[in-house]
C-alpha cells in the first residue's frame, strides 16, 4: 500500500499518524500488548502510538514523553521532556522496573553528513536501549525501538542481545521502503 493510503487509513480510523500501522504490525506479530500493563512511549508526539496502545489496551497506564508538545490524549500521561531527563519525572521514575512495554519511535535530527548522522542515531539508540532496560520489568518486559539500516546496526543488535533473550528485526509494510528505517524488538521471555 502507498504511503498516502496508510495516511488516509489513519485519518479514517481517527489516528494522528500513519506510524500506528508500523507499530500495529509489530504488535500483531509479537503479541506483546497485554490487557493491563504500564507502557512507556518515548518520542511520542504527535501521539499516534500512544493513541493506538490506549485504544487496544484501555486498562493500561500509558506514560509518554517528547521534546515537542503533544495535544492531550485521554488516559495518557504526557511529559514535555527529553529522554535524557526521564529520571527527573517522578511519576515515571517512581515506577521504574514495572513497565511491561517500552516503545520508541525517536529519531534524531538529520544533518545530511552521513558519518555524523550514523553516530547520532547510534548514540540516541544506545541511550534509548539503556533507558528501556532500566525501566522495564525484567521478568516479562518487551521493547520496540526505531532505528536505521546503517553500518552500526549490527553493533546495536548485538548490544540488544546482551540484555534480551529474544531480539528480532522488523520492516513493517507501512514503513517506506526507501526510508532505511527499521524496528528492533527485544523481549525478556
Ligand atoms: C517519528 S516522531 C514519533 C511519532 C509517534 N510515534 C506517533 O505515532 O505519533 C519522533 C519523535 O521523537 C522526538 N524526539 C527526538 N529526540 C528526542 C529526545 N531526545 N527525547 C524525546 N523525544 C525526542 C521528536 O520530537 C519526535 O516527535
């Protein structure tokens, strides 16, 4: 399906972004969304993924952060903060280790200088991974993170394999083929 069709489908179904269909495909395949869990959405604005997880799992507690503001969503606790500042958010910090699912669609600003972009993506992904490991429930937590196909991807995957029992790579149908974007999934069980 063409990107415009995913966008139209999102509009029809009342979602803020077509990015929900990327998350939907990974969630359908991994079955990680439970009836009731604490969910952390990193880089959440404008709110498509938060909207999706709240709709599919209404009893879950959703915590979302972004450096850009986000229109309020019923049942989603949003914080205008960078991932670097997550430990300053008491409501999230106080339940560290209880999250069943951490999702991250964060992407750094692209400079156009390939080597710099690859380094920036890797650093932000490592920070996101460390954050997820810190906040997830180690008995059954799962993690979904956006990254890009580049020369550091193998290193990133290896780093994920040190933390998670299961690690998989997904290129959802709703993700533009030419974008280079892919998603890594990690699970403790
Ligand atoms: C592709 S968008 C997320 C779209 C979202 N999944 C949705 O469906 O609405 C990526 C987001 O990551 C955010 N972001 C980038 N760097 C960040 C950081 N250091 N901390 C928190 N959010 C960040 C951007 O502001 C942007 O809103």
